[in-house]
C-alpha cells in the first residue's frame, strides 16, 4: 500500500539557501516538524545558527547553521563538507536565496512625455553593476548551489531540488527588470535541469510565490513612515483575487508535496502559490 503521508521525508537531509529569511524560516520550521534534518545556509553564520538552535529546541530535529555564499563555489564546497560531517549525505536542496535591491529598480513604472527628460529615473538610468548583482544573486545563486549540493544525490540515485522563482517570472512587474528576468531564468533552468537529470533519479521542480512581504520588497510595497500600503502595494492587492498578501506558511504545502515521494513522477514543473494572481485578467 502506498504511504500518502510525509513519512518518506523523515531523517532526510536538506540544505536550504536563504533559509534565515522570512520565507526560508517558515520553510525550515515546517521541514523540521516532519523530521527532516536541515542545514540553513547563510552568509551570516550567527543568524543561521541562532535560528537553527531555536528550531532544534522546538522540534527535536537536528538543524544546523552553515556559513556559505551562493555566489562562491569554493564556499559552497566547504559548506557541503561540513554538512556531510554533521548531518550526513544530502537528499534535498531548496534554492530560496534571492532578492531585489533599489540599485536594480527604476524610479518610474512607465516612460511618457512627462519623464523623458529624466532618463536617470527610467530603464536608461539603471547601473549595470546593480542589475548584475540582483540577477546573479537570484539566478547564479540557484545554479551554483545546485552544482555542489546535488552531488550526493547522484551517488544515491535519488533526490529532490526545489527552486523558488516568483510570479514576476510570468508577469513581470514594472520597476524591477533584473529580478523579473532572473526569476524567469529560474523557471527555464528548472525545466532544463529536470530533463537533464531525469534518468539519474533526481527530480527538479519550482514554486512561484505570488506576493509576500519580505525584507527585500518591503521598501516598494509599504510606506516606511506610516506602514500603510504604497500605491504599488494597493495595485498588487487589487490584482490578487484573494485580496491579501500571502503568509510564509502558505508555501509549505506545495513544498512538502514536491519534496516527498507522493510526487515521485513529477519533475520540471512550476507551481504558482499566488492567491489567484496568475488566473486574474483584471476584470
């Protein structure tokens, strides 16, 4: 008889990049609750270790913080050795590191006659250094950890990779071209790698969150002084049929499904978790 619980995940070893962020923290809490041993990879070892200590105490599942830079392959190789020594061979990788930055954001949503004389506020004023940093963090920061942390899965002949993209990958928001382009690249990479690895036993899937308040987008969606939604934030809420932002834990059901043996014949897909945003035509 097929086991339709998440028992197949118990005692697995998972690496999650960006695991100390708002969404990552919720994911780690969920993973530990179902018995998955988690390595929280973060550039800030102190924050990752503090979170890991709390989750270990609350769930009884061994969770560790590991220092690592998703844009530095040598750093990731060193992190993998530490994870193998402390937790064992890696079964699961969640690529949750990412984010946007003001340096890769235009000041205006659309160009028109009123702002053509202020090109510095438009696409033409973007500095390539900022654009490149955001693109690299999101896309290259998914590719490099996958190169390193799936090697154990190749040896075992089984494993699961879960990438995190965004609704921006389907319907790019104004102002954030680098972030949108990178998330679209993650969707494509998910499909490409799923095919490339299909016969190795490694499955590769992706979740595309809708709109969640995080440390990276808060400056765009809420007014720093009042805490109220900005005009941009109000646009997002009005375009989301459920009429609200997602909560971090809203992603965890899709995550457990894609990581577990319940989805053993599923690879190369992107699941929107977006409150209906992708289904709504605006009227």
